[in-house]
């Protein structure tokens, strides 16, 4: 099924999403069509994100599912230019962090539970386990993805920043994070610069990610060569090089590809998140 845009041109957004014009959805909705248009934005106009927009984004984030309603996440809104510059230096010196009017740092936050336990003189021993750390990370990720859908509906754009995890202790110091918490990723937010050379990037075909009843590796991998060709074509169109397989293997070749994040277990312990 396709929808028609304001110029009465029929656009198969699902086909664009997969880089396959023959892929058509038989069921869709305005929300799905909105999600199919998602792309990362790395060039922003100087127009500020308003306080009203920020509150709406956080309201959407707060509406995400959360394990046992623990809501084990927090988000730091950074707009100060000098602080953004310092955070950019810690996050692989990515220029768009400085240029974006708003930088959101998402935090797996188990310290709130510790403060409640201290207030009520109650024991709190479960936060030392890996499950609790994962809970905070997953809660933060769910909230952030809700935020992205919401901000795009307001005409804003964003890009996730995993390089926050390159130097999580320095991020914690810069942002005044309490113990039992850690910054897990950032999100640069602003009005997209229409001159940016970027578009909807093709994703893996559904055959690679959707399994029926049991995992079928052979079926999942059968269409990867075709996907490599589609992504390579996208990259060439935007002045980039390489195919998906090359990127995956280079990124996962060894600890060097982790940009220092191989040290995370020790850092989590020092942040009072031993994750046993």
C-alpha cells in the first residue's frame, strides 16, 4: 500500500526504506509512513529547539514502556555552547554535537532507587546485577526512540551518538551524574539543514531479520549480497564507499574497533554498577 503526498505523487516509502521498489506494504498508516521517513540528521540550522518542543519530546519519551514501571532513566538537556564543545571533544570530536542547538544525553539511572532506599531506610541490593544495568539501558533506549519519533513529527531531526560511551567517566563528571548511573548515548537534535547530502538509508531486508517460529540462519543470510549492493549504491550516491558487510566486519574485527569501549566493564564498576 502506498500513500500520496501533498503534491499528489504516489510514494512507496516502504520500498525506499528497503531500497527495493518491489517491496510494498499491504497495511500502513500515517504513523508508519512517518517512521519510514526516518533518517539520521548531522547538519542543523541554528534555529533553537524551544522549551515547549523539549517538553513535548520528553513527554513522548516518558510514554515509552518501562520495566516494572521503574523508569530507570534520566535525560540531560545540554544547550550551553561551551559544554557541547567539551562533550564533543569526548565523543570523537563530532562537529554536529556543537552545531545542534540541543544535545540530549540519555542516562541509565539506578541512583534514583538508591536515593529512595536511603530516604526510607530500605535495603537495595539488586542494582549490583547485570539485569539491573540492562534494565536501565533498555529503559533509556525505549524512551529515546519514542523521543525521536516525536521530535520528527514536530519537524525536527536528530542523530544518536554512541561515542558518549568512549569516555563515560568524563561525561559523568561534566554532567554531574550521581553514582549508580551512566550515560549510554547522546542525541543531537535540531532543525535539519535542507542542504545536507543525506537520505533514507536502506535497511536489511525483512528476510534477514524476521524469522518464523524458529531462527533460520540460512534464510536470513540468503539476501545479504543483494543488500550489500543496495547499500553500496546508496553510499556511492552520497559520496561514501563500501558495503554493509565490510562495515560490519571492520567494526567488529577486534577491540580497536570499539574506540575504548572495551573498558566499559571496569568503568561500570567504578560507577557503582558492577553488573555481576
